[in-house]
C-alpha cells in the first residue's frame, strides 16, 4: 500500500531546545513574561518567536 502524498513530505515536529520564556495567562488571554509583562512588549521574544498564523477567522491575514 502506498503512503499518502502528504506523508512523503511530513516531518515530525522537533522539540524546542529550551522552553519559551513566557506562559499563557488565561485570565488576560495573553502570553506573559515571568515578571508579568505581556510577552509582546519584549523585542527579543518577538524576534525569536517570529510570526504565527491562526486557524480562527480569516485566513488571509497572518495576525487574526
């Protein structure tokens, strides 16, 4: 039996080298740093994390 086409190119996700320097705060609905600041305020975290895409809402925008 042949493998599905997509499985020929699928690569297992690699575990990160280190845990992210932030945690999700459900009450604020934000990622926060250990000192309580929103993670978005830390330039180094933004540069390391890069952009993400959302499955919610419009798929034509990267920041939904």
